[in-house]
C-alpha cells in the first residue's frame, strides 16, 4: 500500500498478511472503502444537523425544502467522496473505482440536479397561492412551473442515462456502428421517437400558449371539471362527481373545448321558467330583482328578467344572473329557480301553465225515431271505415 493513513494500513496488513494475494486485495479494498464511507457519512450527518438548525431558525420555507431535497443525494455523494479519498491510498480500491466511476458519477450528478430543480420548483409553487379568490396569476405560474419542471426533468434524466451508457465500452461500439448506417438509423429513431417528441413539443407549446392552467374549469365532451394535473403527455381533469378524466395533451392543442376561467372566473348564467301567457310580468320582475340582489352568492354584476319567447301554450321567461365562478353560479341558479317557483305558487298561482283543451257540449237525444236513426247512422260509418 502507498503511504498515508499509517495506522489503518498497518492494521489491515496485520490481519490480511496470511491470506492469498487476490483475497487480500479484495479485503483491503472493502475495508478501505467502508472506512472512507463511514467517515463521509459522519461528516454528512454533522453538516446537515448544522444546516437543519440554521433553516429551522429562518422564516422562509424555501431553504427547508432545499435541505430536505438534498439530504439523500448528497449523502450518497459524500459516500462516493469518502471512497474516492480511500482509493487514492489503496491501489486495489482505486482500480475498482476507475471501472465504475464513469457509471456512478453521472448518476449522482443527475440525482443532485433533479433534487435542486424540484426544490426550486416546490419553493416557487408555494409562493403561487391558488387558495385566494383572484388566483388567475398564481394558477398560470403553477402551470408553467409544472410543465417546465417535467420537461427539464426529462432532459436531465435523458442526459444522465446517456452519459452512463457511454461509459460502457460496448455501447460506444454500438454507437459507432450506427453512425455507419446513419440514414437508416435516423429513420428508425425518428419513427420510434415521434410520440415522445410530439409530447415534448406539445409540453413546450402548452407552457407558451397556456390554453389551460392548473385549477381551470373546463367542459370537455360534455363533462364539467377542473384541471387537476398537467403532465407532459396527458392532463388529468377532476370531474364534478370526483371522477378523473385523463386526456392527451394534444387534445387541448388541436380540438375545441370550453375554458370557463381562461381570463376570469366570473360567469353569467340563466334560468328558464315557462308561465301562462296572460300573466303580468311586472310583479315577477320586481320579486326576482329583490331576491337575487339579496342573495349571498350574487356578485352584483348583472341581473335581469326578460320574456324571451311566446307561444300559445306558454311564454318563456329568462332569469339572467352573475356569480364569481362556475360552481357558485350553479348554486345561485338552483336557488333562484327554487325561490321563484315557490313564490309563483304562493303569490301568483294563476301564472302556472295550464293545458287548454276544447270541450264540446254533450248532445242529448230523446228516445224515439231520432235516436234510432242516429244509431243506424253511426253503425253505417263504422262499417264504411272498416
């Protein structure tokens, strides 16, 4: 063994002197690596205990998230650093490390990069509070962060795996062989990667054009729901009855759908009531105006009662109202429909639609020849019709 760590090397040599050379080299490498890893783990423990106390004393939550995310990958990075330092003093461990370094180092660097990326995204997400009433800007920020985070994660993973594979000599030879047939390889890779590339480009387009955002209210295929999650290849819509609708990302870029909160969450809604054509509309309009303006769900922007259609059987009365969002508007519409129908039943029962039929007064026939002739005539008509 080389000079350095004299006590450790003397102790190891004392116990492995009687073993065969190959076994002694393996045992020396294992012991040296274990000692280096143990020292590195102790240093990591002390360092993160200090960092933990520092971040707990701060007001911001961003540093807590960063320290928590980096704890696991840096622990393994410290272990690798301890093994590397031990390998400098142990030829057997050094030879083993040179074989696996090209595979382990990209993995650790990629893991740490993803941890830093996710901690930054999570910290920025906390600042975008969507629980407030006017959360349009926060929802847009969260949507961009979610999409760009997944794209950046995909890029880091792709680059990490590529570097790990290129550290294997066989993979490099395969790459050189493929370069010789670049035309066929380009066609094969292009055909195989078309869905992934389309999804990746679609993710970029979603982040730039923003047809939808997190917590947007959408109507898709007749289903009402909120955007719960936006992935690179699909979007999860939380429907009103707690079902989940999984939709391809390209659907929101290529097809038509309704977005009720694209610019604002405020909406207008209507309720249709069908009443008798002969009623006076003024009392009805007065009661509706009083009821809707006093309701807690009404936002005060728009309210009107209009006769929008008239037929012989009934006239169509439209109640227009506004609310701050779609779910509130639905509740307000139901409340106004129930209130107005109940008020009409109590105060204006004559306004309820009645079916009018033409009644013919019965004709009484006295017994005698006239009745006999009428019966005979009725029988002749039935016989002729059959």
